[in-house]
C-alpha cells in the first residue's frame, strides 16, 4: 500500500508539468502530439514540474510555512510508519491547495510563454521553444492582412498497376503520433495516369500530338495547350469537396506556393 501511495504522490507532483506541456503545445500541428503513454508523459513533464515546484516551495517557505520534507520523503520511498499515515490528513488540505495553485500557475505561464514565443518568433533563436511540427512551416505558409498564401501539391503515387499524379490545393494535413504526416487533404483535385502519357508527345509549340512512324507524315494534333499553366488535358478533374491521400502511399511530392493579393 505504501508503494502505491508513493507512485500516486509522484504522479500528482507531475500533473502541473503535464498541464504546462499540453497547454504550450495545444495545436494539431504541434511538434509532438500528446498521444503518448502515461510513463512518456510523466517523463517529458518532469523538467517543467521540477522548476515550478522549486519556485513554489521558495514562495511558500518565504511566507513562513514549514514543509515536512522527511514526511514527503517517507511517502515517496514507501517507508511509512503508522504515525506518518496518521499525519496524512493533517497535510491533505494544504497539499491540495498547493497543487491547485501550482497547476493554475503552470497553465497561465504556458499561455503567456506561448504567446510571446509566437509573437517574437523566439523559436528561431531557441529551438527548444519550438511549438509547431517541422511540416507546419512548409505546408502552412503564413498569410497576412494584404496577402493570402496557398499551397499547391503535385503528389506522385505508385499503385500495383500504374503510377499516378494527383494535384490540387492543400486544405489541411494530419500528423501521426510520431510527428510525421498521416493524411493530406486537397481540394480542386486532378489526376493523371502516367501510363497514358506514352500515347502522346509534345511538339515545339506546346501542342500534344499522337505518335507517328513516318517522318513526312504530319502529326495529328489532339489538343492545343490551355491558357493556364496549371492544368492540361492529361489531367482529369475529380469532383468533391475534399480529397484525402494517405501519406504512406506517397512516393514524393512537389510543392508550389501561390500568393494572392487581398483587396480591401
């Protein structure tokens, strides 16, 4: 029973650190998701918890409060006497108030630190303060009041029977528990089947033509190049509001950034 109390006390002491970490990394694009095991969560929260407990103890003792360190030590190592167990009720009220105040302080400080880091971009100076995953800066370019930035993807996938290219505007992406990309969400999607490209060629003027065997024969023009650079007839449009691609199927992808000036 005494060992169980010791583990419970250790877990409770790490709660403020867990609150700090979860609050600071509260984003679906954080550098590491919070979906970890209990032991991993405790381990990664020990440093902020230790720092805040040290500060809190200094503040408490400065107001004349006396902390029975021997009693706490006995609880942690499971060396509890009957007298120690009886003293538990004596300290329970003060301990709960201490934990509540410490947890609230961790929550507020995490919000303040997060706001400062993002406002002044301190994560560029101190990598340890980085909030977002490495993919965030690549796939989520910042828009401004006067300019909207979008991401266009050309994604190569290889199936059992063919090689495909999907292209469209990125609307969102999901991360897995290890911080890698799990899914890519696209809109305005077009698909190109690479095996069909063997049937066509492009002349010097940009026209797509059918292959021919004799040099004197004029090639048959299948279609003229379209006005836009982004779409040609080798791609066909896929209707729908959102198209989802599993990243595990992606061989590679090309990223193009577009900026649109906003008019007030």
